């Protein structure tokens, strides 16, 4: 009996990935683009419609160099944002607070009532606030830029006599009991003699 002809294996759509897209990915991520914007940029780079975010995630899993450039660009952008915010808090900055209220007018049929115009707002107050520099931000900036002068010397070292190790002593049950009784007497205002000495000696 003749064998049935094998069905041709369907091949998937060829990938749009190209190693030159690694640099496109890095520059885009370094600029702070979202994944959706990155998909559009990659599509424009290869003169095709935007790739999907599923494709973008697939490339990150299957192309190590692409993933490395993606993470490097994201990390670089986050570092720039952190430095910018730190500098802003170091120097101080201004913020403007704007108050908006709905537009309204007096009801001609009832002068005691006001009619609010839905969907329309008007600026009623603008206030500029000055945010003073943050002491913590200044401290971090000085340590980062001049560590030899503003380093943190708060490390504390504890040692025994002559810089040697601290001697320790494991108290016995009787010693612990005596120490507890002494603390109770001291709390009650009683006179406590040193171990081995009689009261009044």
C-alpha cells in the first residue's frame, strides 16, 4: 500500500530581529521610552509596522545581547533620574500650586442661587512655594563628590585592654540568681554589699 505523502511543515514568520537593533534598543531605553514606544521605534527602524510587546519580551528571552542593552539603557535612565532628583533637592526648588473652581453664575430666576457650568473650570488662585534644600541630599552629594573629605567615620570598634579581644565569662546558675536578687534589692532601695564582704565592713 503506497505511503501517504508527507504534509509540508509550515514554517513560522521570519523574525524581524537584527543585531543592529541592540543599539536602537539601548538609545531608546536610555531616553526613557516605554515598551510600547520602543516597539514603534523598532518597527520604524526596520521599515515595518510596530512589533508587539509579546515579540519584544520574546527577543529579551532569546537574544542575550538585546536583553543586555535593554537593561543597561533602563538602568542608565533610572540613574539619571535619581541624580536629577538629588540635585534638585540639594539646591532647593519651586513649585506652583494652582486652584481651579467650576465656572458659575447667578441664577436670574433665583438670585440667591448660583448655576454651575458643567465641564468648565477657572483658575482662582496661584501660589508659588519655595522648597528649601534638603540637609540629607546635601550630605549625600558631598559624600559622593568628595568622599575623602566628607566620608562617614561613624564606625565604632570595641576591644579589650591593649586592643586585644574582650574577655567573657559564663555565669553559673548561682551567680545569675545572686545578680537577680541584687537588682531586686537595688530597686527597692536596700543597701547591697559587694560579694565577699559583710555589710558595714
